C-alpha cells in the first residue's frame, strides 16, 4: 500500500475518532513513499484508552546518513487545550545498524499545521558512523538532547540543549574525545521560516576544563556566512587544551604546527557579515612556545585589541615577563599599541631589555600589512648589549665587546625599504656606519640591496678572536662603496680594508693568521713551519691592506703596494724577524675566493715548536 502526504496527515485524527468507538484499532502499511523519504513495514495501533503506538521496520530519507532499522513511538492521544489534539506521555525509540540508537520521551500539541508545540524533555542515544567523504565521523558518541519547539504565526521558536557525554567525534580537521572533555550546549532562538531569518537570543557552549562561549545575534540564512551578525563572549578559555584541540589541527604541516600555549583568555569578538568586526581579549598569566622557530613568550597579560577599521580600536597594552628568540631572552616589559584593519602602531615608546642593555623603539608604524601597498616606519636605538652573550644566544661565532647604535627612520613604501639617515653601531670597540641603504622588494623572492659601509677603528683582536683565522692585534678601517646584493648575495662592490694611518696600537700577527691570509690571497701555506721562524708565536707588522673590486662575479684583488716578485703586499712586516705576506691571485671568482677563505679557516692550526 502506498500513501501520499495529505493522506498521512489524516491518519491521527481518524485513528483517534475511530478508537473512541472501538476497543482497539490496528493499521498496517507495507510501504509509504514521498519526495525525499520512504518507509517500510509501518504498523499503527490505538487502544480504547486513547494510546497510540506506531512501529516502522525500515525508513530512509535524504537527510539521514543511513537507513533506520527500527522506529517505535507511542503516546496518549487526547483533546488539546484550546482545541486540537495532544499527544502526551510519548515514548520514542529508534536504532540503525550503521548509526546507533536513540530513546526518550516527548509530547506534542497541535491546533493546526502552523500552530503546534513539541516537547522533548529527554532524549538519549549513542551513534557511530561517517559520511561518504569521511569528513565527519562519530565513534560510540553518547549524547543527551532536550528541546521545546513552538510553531505559531509563521515563526518557529525553540529552546534546545545538547550534551555530548562520551565517545569520539571528528569534524575535519578537529578530533575530540568527549570522554575526556564532554561538551554542553544550550540555545534559545527564533526562526522566521518565510524570510529564513534566525534570531539567536542566546547560545551557551561549555566544555569543562577548556572554556565557555556565549553567542547572540542574527543570521540571514539565505546569505550564508555573510548573513551573520553576532557577538561572541568568551568566558574563560584555558589556552593549553584549547590550542591542542582546536588550533593545532588547522596548523598541521606548517612551521608553527608545534605550538603550545598556557594560561587563560577571556573577552569579546564582534562579527559583522560573517567576518570579525572587533576583537577585545584579555590575557592572564599566558604563554606561547614555537619550538621549531625558537620563539616563545612567558607571563603574558593585558589586552589584545583589534578593529576592522583603522583607528577605530581603543589603545591596548600587552605586558610580558619574558620574550624569547632562540636562547636570547628579554627582560619584563610592556607595549602600548593600537591595531586596526591591516595597520599597527605603537602609541608610546617601547623599551625591550636585552642582555643588560636594551632596544628602544620610539616609533613603529605598519600600514596595509600583507598587501601590495604595505608601508612601515621605524625609529630606534640600541643601548650597549654584550656581544659575547648575544652571539651565544644565536649560536654565532663568539665576539667580545658590546653592540650599540642608532636605527634612524626606517621606511617601507612601494616595496622599497630605506633609511632617513645612516645606520650607526658601536661594535668591536669601533664604529660601523651603513649609509644610503635601500632594499627593493625586501619580502620578495629575490630582494635587491644597495648600501655603502664604513668601518672605523675596529679592534682586530676582538674581530679575529671568534674565528679559526689566527690572532691579529691592531686596529682596522674599512670602506665598502657601491655594495649591491641580489637575493642577499654580493654581485658588486668596491671594498678596501686597511690599517688606520694614525694607529698607534700594538701590531702583532700570529703564524696562523699569516698562513690564513696567504691562503686567501692565493699564496702558499705552511712555509713558516719549514723554516727556523717556526719558533716564533707571532710577528710584528707595520700595516695591513686588502681590496676587492667585485663585478660580474669576479673579484679584482690588491693590497698595500706591489711586491718585488710581481704579487701584491697584504701584510707589511716590521722589525726582526720581518715577515711580509704577499698575494698572487689578482682575478678570482667570488665563489672561489669564499672557498679559499673557508679552507684557510678550516685548516689545521699551525704547530709552533
């Protein structure tokens, strides 16, 4: 037997009226079909007390991921208050071999197709299964559901509650074990079915041990995500489990996939047209670690603020106990800032304490971050920082001395990074100046750099002490003009390193340094070990000079003056025993020169007997 939908709507009134005149009434239907669903083995029964029960052996519907193998429902039919019918003391049970089971109680009162109420005081069940694409999977997922639904005047109002008590669930890419972290949801809402307009009066989501979330707003369903205007209130979010459960799955395969967090977060996020409009969050004793990148922060507190419109967000303050880059750790500090759209700016100077010194940032403005028209401005200086500790923190060769200097007016406009003045630093007990610095497409695949560099009065012992190059005592000047880098690789420059004319410091050079300079200049190595001079640890020298004019990958090298044998003098000796170091290679490929220099530093240390 096949019945259409209008026929089904008449069954309950007919059963109720017929049952009132008979001791018992039974109805069996082999098959029912309607657009989008069908049922088989339908049986209905009504006794003289007005209790109706129904059983369906198998049911399929487009909305169901798998067929139902069993559906049983019963209730007591009686006249409803104010007319119509009521279905009271309802019992419901269903099961599916692929999905699981559900059972519970219900009550229905109906005065018409557009005027009814459904109460579900308690439904409990357990489901297992997955969709065809395996994007949603449930494994023994135990739940409890309650609802109060009322349809009247073209509007459906509801109060619903859902508890996920145990079992596992997967919604690509998030996996959750609800036996460890059960989930509770309560919602009160109203739906205009004709306009597909949902008023979310209040939704409360709580996961003990993780956090609480409240959501209210409106959703124009036909517009999809763009139709959502809402406010999300975060009660207290425990960052450690939240990052593990809900952040890391989205970061898998990225360089920050190993992120770990701690502490608490609370605040509010406003959504407009489905996108964040403003963010106001408060951190309490929070921290984050990115092990792969060697980054971390501890003791974070204060506010994280942002607005969709530049300048609309109120000023915010973020404090920390320590910021870490590798083994480099900052002192406690705080940052006052304002962030809106793709813009960021400091609203007060920032002092970042490092290694008993500091980086003082007076200005930091970032505009249109991540967009083609991105621009930035930075003005800062460096209070003396101990170089040895800085090098150890980054795993660099260890230098002695301190680093200080000025970073004036760094600007980024139209993919061009430039300085208002010269970048100056104090290091190796001397002065370093970088002028006319320009970087084209600094964040591109092949950045182009132009600069001039001046070194004045550097302590050579501090410079050479960090390398296996040998020891040189004295002072050093240097001039690098027309420096050009392509992809951070030198392609052109005119460089000269030399002893300052007025240098009156002690001038000594070790056997190892003599050997290294000779190798780098294309000369022989190890000659001193084959002569009587091997008994001397070091030698006095008068001056040192080396120059390189790099063009088209070729370095044209020179020294202090021409040598008698046709080379050029790199180190001019003084006193007895006098040693001159002579270079012979004039034209050397830049890569070859770097290889020679690396080989000189890697060579066995000279043995002095």
